[in-house]
C-alpha cells in the first residue's frame, strides 16, 4: 500500500467538490474530510476511510490500535503542575546581575520523576529510551528540537505512541522545582545531574547579565540564529508556582494566541490555496494572519476552532496586532471561558467576494440539494438561493457604504458554511 513520508501530503477525491487533503506530520496522519475533523478523539487517534484506503486497513488498525484507549475527552480536568511563569520585561528594570538564558521555542514540560506533563496537566508519552537516566526528582524544562521548529516539536510530543520521532527532541532543563534554596543552588544541582551526559537531556545554559549592552548583544545574536528571545531569572530567587516578577522574558516581538475562525483564499502565487487565517483573540478582536505559513500549511491549514500562536510588533490604537505572523498551532493554551466560541467545523471558507464577483455555495446531503450565491455590488449585495438546477429566488439588500455590505456578506457566508454549505 502507498504511504506518506513525514511532512508529505496528497489529495483524494471525496464527496465534496474539492479533493480532501491527507497529511503526515511527525507520524500524526490527518485528513481534511468532515469524518476525520469531527471525531471527539485526539488527532493522533483519528482515522477515516480515505486514510484506510491509502495506507491499508491493517496499517491503520495497527497505528490507531496500538495507542492508549481514549474514546472521549475526560470530563475531569487534568491537574496542572505548579510551574513558575514569567512576566514580560517592560524596559523598567535594570537586569544587571540577573541570570540570562535563551528563550526556547519548544514545549514546556514538567518531569515529575516518572512522566512528562504539559503546563495544563496533559501527559506526554515519551519512549523509555528517551527518559532513560532522568532522575526521580522534579525538573522544569522544555522539549525542544531546534530554532524555528516549534510546529515540528508540537507534532512529535503530542503523539501518544512513544515513537522514534522523539529522537529529534531534547529535554533542556532550566530549574528543579522541588529543590530548596535560591536559584543558584538549584542551577548547581541541575549541572551536577548532567555532568555525565544523557542522550536526550541536558542542562540549559545560563550566564550572568553584565548590563543593558550585554543583553542587547545577546538578544541580537539569538535572534540572528532564529531564536525567540531571552529569559532572565532574579538572583537568589526561590521557585514559586504561578506568574512571578522573578522571571522575565525579553523579546523584540510580542506573541499571543488566537482562535482560527476562517480560511481566506490566496491570490497571486497563493491562488488555489490558503492566503491567510482569519482569527479572533480572547478579547474578541478579529484580524488576518497571512505570513509565516509554509507551503504545506497553506495546503492543509490549521482547522477551524484550533488555537494558534502568532507573533506581532505592537497593537494599533484599535487594539489590532500590527504585522502578525503565524508561529504554530498551540498545544497547551486554555481558551478563556465565555470568550469567542469555537465555530462548528466546515470546509475552509474563502475570502469575501470582490465587488462585482459572485460566490456560490452548495449543500448536497441525502435528499437535500440546495445552492446559495452572493454577489457584492459596492454598497449592496444580491443573494440568490434555491434547489440546484433551478433559477431560485433573489434578494437584494442595500447598505450605507461598501464596507457595511462587505461585513454583512462575511456574516452570511460564515453562517452558510456552519450549516454545511461548501464553496464551489
């Protein structure tokens, strides 16, 4: 049977007008069909008829069947480990004498002496050979592959099959939460632990900051290598659970999280694939993220409802991020309750029609066979709808300006796609 190499995608003809996209990311197989997207299982446990046809029934049964049984998300929230969390440095404090280290763009992990746990309390299933030699005491660190490899790291550690893909990962340790005393003593304890090198774990390097010029040089060096920024630990500070001013992060660019609510079609060299992600922040601000996406991500973009991390320079007066850039799908972010509900999954929407153009959507399901069209004409739009192969009915709505017409068209398109209509 055929198979997909890591990072490879392929298309198969399904019941929709557009072909479905099958993808292998770090051994996690996905399909853009509704049957795969709407399962209440972890993404590493999902399968569908298209994957079974491509890889074979036996291969898919072996892949999914060897994973720990998990038929539905647990109603009981996992217990989060007591991690020390950082504040952002606001250029209001002299960091001379503080301990400085590179800010890693990996996945935060808490080693409790037996297993790895995420910041939100979810378990990472690492192979025995990966954890061999780690002590039976608590360690705080980062599961990391390399700079600019955040998405690859996420794809590997979220797997539940302890696969060989973990060979690309290292556990970089920067604290020992259960050890008493100030940071200097905990750092010395970590360095003693790793005097005899382990294959997949090591102590994260720290140095004392000599002043603002030293910090700026180191920040420029890390950014030139593709790194995120710097972390600073206050001298003589204790380990405390929660966000603390004893731990600061320094970056030229800010980052934050947003939820994907739409897929906007590309133009020019991106015609025929994703142009940008339409997202919403926990505060309710909507905007588009069109840079930072790889060709593979444009062909098979993050699903509607998924949470992404984006990087930006600053906020406008209206609170919109300037120059947002996609970083990756976020694994350990808990979306605030009563904020920006997750939209129902649907085939990826495209952009609002430009003036004078028509967008058509169809719903074919059992005995249902309907179409819906919208044409944007400056300060009004025209909607035509009915049974497929009929002339249908027409409604025209006028607005005070073109922008109001465009916004209303956006809402109507989103509503239709939530009902299952597919762009054709």
